[in-house]
């Protein structure tokens, strides 16, 4: 822009000089110079002409705030003539009873950073509101050179209103398309709940996810161990790399080794003639999840230990070691220490896996999260089956008093069943829930108005009944509840609990 203006000024000066010159030779030289300047302007982009044709108002100052230029759109939008502001300082034009109130240029001059501001220009006592975007321009030495502000009347925002719904619709379509492109693993639900134990797990994940430390996640079946593993992966530095999962209990022992380590061509009869890379190789530079690690055969545990320690494997039938860079996460619902005592799990592998232990509590120990989890699954299945469902506070109480031996997976199945049973009505009878959970409707859910001793007794009875229904004897129940069998026997008599194995225990 400055270059264009400078050339125009030079041509004006040449024109004046040619008119005053009496020497034909000098006049011809000046005409030749003017022609070259004209050719240069026509060949180059005419930035001033471009800016003069914009619908946006353009307002340019120097590094002191002195106004250098405004384009025709600025005058049209504000009603302020160029001579009113050009060669004036923007600070002298801004303030009460002056040309402007607010604006972006003073902020850019002060901070030397871009600014978005509302601006009001006063013309004949009438305010003309606009929004302005100020941008600093710097010279080669990094010093502020000029400030350019683009502005539009605020009314132009209202014109966008008709297109706004269409814009939001297109945005949602783009988001859905992007979501569909995400891998299935990354779409899995994040951890849900506010239980203290979950808060501790969240804190631990935030500390260890970014490292490459091996993690062992333990907990009963269905508590959400894989969800924890997904969160670790999502928050790790490897979240753009492969995340390979294998269930060690679902693959026959004779096939598990080839699945993990791969094989060379001709390694065994029926093998692929070209050989096959194993899951270790597929997970290279990423993360390998070993689910149900407690069920891995002993002979493979030795090879797994070596692979974790050396970050190196050899394919079946191969002789050349393959270097790896893998982060390991292991999951199990087994008591690995008991398996070590029984001789079915290697102690050295346990300590290699148990670098960062994370224990996920069962659902019966975090009943405060049942309502949030239920809402989450209701949202999923209501959308899937187009069947709304609302649970009453009483029904949520029934869910809380159940012991959930199948944990979150069982709750998910129950909610799916209830959504389907709602048949579009949006509700189910209490009897449907109590029947599914084998809970008596006479057993009132604990409410805020319940006496403390009554609530404790009610909870004790329900807990004992649920535990005894899954145990073979009182000693087994005592181990689960961490109390003496004699205490359980006394409570059975106190609450008159119908315990089918009473006679066997007495015997």
C-alpha cells in the first residue's frame, strides 16, 4: 500500500516538473520515467484499488496512532469523512463527546497484539456501532510500524442470523463425520462417577499416563478395567500410535504364542507361506493391552517376561531378534498373589507388570455412582432404540440396594432391558426392577428421613443376604465381608435371615 501511494506521489511530482520544464530533452526523460512507473503499477497488484473496493471499513494508523488512511467503505459505514480523521491522532479522536468511543486501535498500540473490540463512531450526534479487528504490522527489526483495523457495522451481525441455523447444522455434520473417523477404542466412554476411589484413580492416571511405565489394572469382572486402560492411552504420549488389545483367555494356548510373537514362513504346518507379524510388532511404538493376564499359560509367561525386559522378540521359527518400543498395560480379575502361591503365575512376571498398580473398586462399593452410570446408559440405549426412559428416585434406590455381582457390565445390561421394556412410554413399573434384581418391594430404599439405626440395620441385612447368596459357607462370607463367621451367624439370627445353608453350617 505504501509503495503504491509513494509511486503515485512520485508521478504527481513528475507531472508538475514536466509542466514547468522548458528543456525538451529533460521532458522526454521524465515522460520515459513516468511510463515505466505506470507500467509497474499496472503490472503489479493495485492494493489500494482492492482495499477501496472492500465492504469492510479499513482504518490505518502509524506506530504513534496518527491516522494515515481510511477506505470508502469506512466512510460509507460510519458517515465520517476522511478529512475528519486523517492526519489526526486516534487518541485525540477517542473519548467522551469526540468522534469515537472505544475501538481496537488504542489497544493494539498499547499491547502490540491483535484486538477485537466494539467501536462507536459519533456522526451528527448519532452513534454508529461496529465491531473492529485491529492488527499490528511490524518492520524488519520487529518494531511496530503501523496498525490496520477492519470494521463492520454491528447490524451486519444480525444479517447472519438467518444463516446461523444452517451453519450450526453443517458444523454438527462435520463433527459427526470426524467422530465416525475416530477409532472404536477412542469412542469408548470415559470414566463416570464421583466416588473418592475414582478420584484417586483419576489423579494417578494424570501422573503416570504420560510415562512409559508398565501398569497393572486389577478388579472384579465388569468393573471397567478396560475403560481405565483407554483413559491411560488417551492421556499418554502414544495416543496417536497403535493401541493393540488381546484377551489372553479368549485365544487357545496353542495359538496365543503365534498371535503374540508372529511366525516366519514354514514355521509350522498350516502357517501362512509368507509368515505373519505378531501383535507385538503391530503394537511397536504404541501400547499393548494384555487382558486377563492371569490366564496366560506358564510357558508363555517366560517369553512375555523376556519381551518386556528386553523390548525384543523373536518370531516362531525365526532366528533374528526384533527390537521393539512398546508400553504395556495388563488387566486381570484374578488374585495374582494367590496364583503365585498356587504355582500358576510367575512371581518375577508379576513384579515386572506391577510397576504401577491400579485397583478398580466393585460397583457395590461405589453406590453413589449408580445414578450417574444409569443416566449414561439410558442416554445410549434411548438413542439406540428410540425409547425414552426415566427412573424415579424410588427406582434408583432399588438399584443402589442391589449388590451388583456383575458390576457395571450387569448394570448396563439391566438398563438396556429397562429401556426396551419402557416400550416408548418412558417408564417401567417398580416390579419390573425388583423382579430383575430379586429385591423385595417391601424392602424400602433408604431415604433421607430414615432413622440412622434403622438405616444401618436395613443395610446390614441386605448386605448379608446378598453376600450369603453367593457363598458356600459362613467362612467364605466372612472372608468377603472381612468379619468373623461367628458375627455373621449372630446377625443371621438377629435379622431372621433366610439362609439356605444354615443346616449345613450347623452340621
